[in-house]
């Protein structure tokens, strides 16, 4: 057995790693998995960068930011596997949400109208709204910025983005420190259950197939330990398939509920997994299709085009100056080659390409694949935007 | 500046720093508003519990702060891996204003690491002492139970104490149970027999 330590944050989308350990998938692959529960992204990053753990459940943009030297000590990181697709939601306090379309189901159904309503609501609010984000380099923050900007809102000028750990969001909302937040589940559902917020837009309604958490390694460690990496990817991929199967949902909820994992009650964990969210306290849940994907549609496959989309957003928001070197370094963080090497021969459909034009699939589409058929679901951005990874500059010029 | 919500540990660290001759030390709990206080104080070094969920908040503030115009580097020096490892092991993170000289920062961090480790040891010793106390409490409880069962046997079967105990022990061995379990069963049974219907 090869001992391996992975750091994670107590969030629903850590499920594939938790299940790989608890359900024996890792052990079957010859890995003795030690999961290290961590309370901040900074500490998770430090544990990975300084070698206290070999891998981590990481925000995809953070893995790229660390590689580009934008988040403390620079270190080359690699992400050969996506742990999930989608899974977060923007929730706003009822007093702010009162200025939006009154029917929350309607808001979720029409995210473009909701973005325009939001822009209007900013002006009506008694102060510059404060919205909690978990990290500047989080998928959630990039999606929020994208959504706001589509309706002409400048996220750096028209509101205050406040960084808070997911576990403190609900408390901050309660004391009025923030007017809303965007975070991974279960936190939006917790805030709704306590009557402190209403879900205004799920991440999946901003980008139908948004990149979220990845399994990240230090590149030098990953290159030096190919057999262990391959074994782990097989284990986590099997675990992700197990997580996606509705037949296992009760058991999955029970696993996540444990204090050493997510440590929140079942009622708060179930909505994200079932794709049925309560948008406003006291109202019946509504279905939100594709709210959170773990495995289907090759969800684990790290499309390099998505690393480039993240890079494009870094440039857009001034986190990094555009340069061919930075663009190459960002794309190289997503290691589709390692995914292919590890999972070839497992029967998983393997995409033929490593990049795709993001946002171009309007209806489920069969795509070129080795080993079996692969159908990708609609991956549109809510504003109809299309990201061509071969022309990042052209994409940014059009924003 | 020390950001910490464990009052005792922070005090241990503060005392150490004062003994070492640093006198401009501020203790700040990581509750809401700590960032604003930090910004006003513009500290040279910020020491923070590695386990604090507020580290992301702090780093964001350090990234955008105008009061602290110069960038902030994690730990002392990126090349000093051994010290960084020791700091992480001790559970401490440090943010140092760029430009503060390394030879001035290193002793502060060294001291913080030693103090954090000492605190962790003290905490572990307290935990051991507590579990020993708990065990002693359980042992005492069990002895009382066995004494009560012995008394029931001595009265009911007119046995001397040593034989009553031997009977409990042999019954436990025959049933593959602990003596205290047999004693508990006997007490329960005896109470049921005596209680009025």
C-alpha cells in the first residue's frame, strides 16, 4: 500500500475524494489514503506547495494562480482530473432580493434578466452591496464577475467583494456584514434553510458546464510518481461514478455528514446532490438540472480550453498581464495527457480532443471519442458567449 | 501583530515575544473587522494560526491594501524551506512586510514556532491528564458497582466477601463477560425482584 495525503475543504464537492477513501476505491488501487481536513484555501495551498500533502481538492483558478505566481510562493501545479462540474450558487439576503423579480424560480429560469435586475437593485440598496466570495481565485468569483458584467455592472466598482471562508458566510450574513455570497454547497442551502438568503442564480445557470474543483498535485511530484498518480486517478474516477449514481445517494449523504468530512446535517447536503434546491425559505424545492456533476459526460476530463478560459478571466479582471508565456503556463496546468494515460483501458469514453470551443454546444451532442460513445451536454454561457481557446485575445477584445 | 482566537496560546506567544524584547505587540481575534484593525496598525509581521479559516480574508486584504503599499510575502524567505516546514508543522503562518530585514524577522518566527510547539505539547499533556482522570472516574464507578453486587450476594446467599467476589468472577469467565457487566446484571435483577408490582 502506498500512503498518500490529500488536503480538502469540507464542501459537498470533495465527495469523490471522501468516497475514494471511505468506500475502499483507493485501497483497491493500492493507496492508503489520508484526507487532511483544512479550513482555508490558503492553508490547503501551503500544505500542497510545501509538500505536507501530495495532492489537494483545489479551486481550479487557484491552481492556475499558484502556477502563475499570483498567490504567495509560486509553484508549478498540475491538475489531471476535475473533481466536479458546477455546484455553487449566489444567495442574497431577502432585503436585497426584494428589489429583484419576486418569483425566485423565474430568476433562476432567466439569469440574464436576473443580472439586469441585480444591476438595478444595486442602486436601490441602502449601501454599496457587499458580496462574499471564498477566494479571488475561485470559480465562483469568476462566474459572479462574468454574470454581473454582462448586465453592465462593474464588480470592482459597483459592489464590494469580500473574501470569507465558506464556513463563515452564513454567520457574516446573519450579522449583516455581507448582503449575500456565492459559495460551494452546502452553504447556499444552509443560508436559505435559516431564512437568511434566497438563491438568486446557481452557477450552472451562468455556465451550464462550469469548471469547479480539480485534483491538484505539485508538477514535480506528479512527474516523479506516475504509477501512484495513475492508481489514484482510477480510484477517484470510480468514486466519482459512485457519487453520481442516485442509488448511492443516501449512503453518500451519510458519509458527507460525518464530522471528519463535511460535518453538516443531511437536509443541507441533499439538495445539491439531488439537483433540487429550495430557493427561498419555506417554499418547495425546484429542480435545477445539472446543478452538480461528478462523473457523467467525462466530467473528470480536464479540458485545457477551460484552463484558458480561467486565464482569460484573470486577464480580463487585471489579475495578470496578458502574455504568451502566461497563457501557455495556464493551459499546461490542466493535464489531459495524464488523464488519458491513467484512465485509458478502464472503459471510460475518452474525448478525442483536449480543447473545445466553450459554450458552443446548444443541445446534447455526441463527440469524437476513443473507447465508447461520449455525449456532452449543453455547455452554454447564459449570455450566449462563445470562448474559442485559439483566440483568447479576440475573445477579450469582444468583452 | 498576532491574530488568534485561542486566548491562552496567543498569550503564551505574546509573553515570549515580550521577553525577547519586542514591545509593540497587538493581539487581535479573527472576528469581523479584524482586517480593518490590521490595516490601521500596519504591522511589520502578522502571525496567524495556520488552522484559522480567516487566512483567505487576511491574504485578500494584504493583496489589495493601500495602507500596506508593499507586497507581503508568506513566511520569511521562499528559499528557507526548513523553516517553512517547521512553521507548518507547528501550525503557524506568518506574513512579513516586504522590506523588513530577514535577520530581524527570523528570530520572531523562530520564537513563534517554539512557543506554538510548546503550547501544543502542553495541550497534549492536559488531554492525557484529562483522559487519565476520566479513566480513574470510570474505574471508581465500576468498583462501586462490583461492591454493590458483592453485598447483594453476601446478604442473599450468606457468603463471605471473598467467596461473593469469586462467584462474580467465575460467572463472568463462564459467560465471557467483564465482572462489572455481571455485577450490573445482578443489581438490575435484584432490583426487579424487590420492586413492588
